[in-house]
């Protein structure tokens, strides 16, 4: 199974010992602010089971992120196929969810850069997308630091949320393999296509 490393992080397969921290993450109102609801322990465990099964079957997916040297579970970062139909699907999406105590340190961008490099280099994907609600500025800044761009014509109503739900409007960011690269430090460094 594929494992990714950066200078500070390890993106690895999930362990049973990750489940309690993952449940804390999914029960945290601030971490789940841009999701329809927090998750119960049973819902969180079921989600972790599905993530693990995808990693085992495909060899890639939403990796558990741990801090190098400490082995602390920080959350997940990785690639997934959206499980709904929209104008841009089928697609591969990059996403992340980290415990709030790890926010503001560049971990999401660093881990996502490694996942993007894997997606474009190993999987040879032509494009990777990311999405969130318009008000989720923190995640949108990560998308922009990764070199992703948004065309307002791509914005959409999330089909899994009911009409009128405040989180239903979504912005879509895209990145093509032709415009992605990593700089010498391993950080995303968008390059001009051509």
C-alpha cells in the first residue's frame, strides 16, 4: 500500500488507534463547521472503515496524517472520487480534515502537495478538483496555495444537500497535471501551462 512522506508528515494507512482521535475530529463543531453536522462515534467509525477499505482496495485514497517523529494522528488528507453526480464528475477530488490544534501550520498544504504529486505522477491523472462552501475561506486559501483555480461558472449546488440548505452552494477549484509542480522544498509551485 502506498505511503507518502513530507519533511514533517507521514500519510499512511489507518490504524485502529486512529479511531478515537478521528471521532474527536468529527465531533468538533469548529472542524465540522462547513459540513451538514458533526458525527457520532458510530458514524465516525463507519466512515473510517470505508476510508480504510478504499485504501486497501485501490492503494490510494484518504490517508491518515501523522506528524513525523511523534506518530500523532492529525487527521486525513488525500484523494477520493466524489460519490455524487455533477457537471464535473466523474472526477478525483483532493480533500483534507485536520484536528483544529494542527491548523495554521501549513500541514494541509504540505500533505495535499504530496497527494497531488502522487495523483499526477503515479496515477497520471489529468486533473484534480477540490470543493467547499463559499464561506470556507481557510480551505479555499489552501486550494489557492496548491495552485488550484476557480471559474465561477463551475460553482454548483451540492446534490446531497436539500434545496435551501445554507451549505448547498459550493465553489469548485481545479488543477491540471500540466500546471502542477513542486518546488525544491516539496511545496506546490504552479507553473504556466505550455
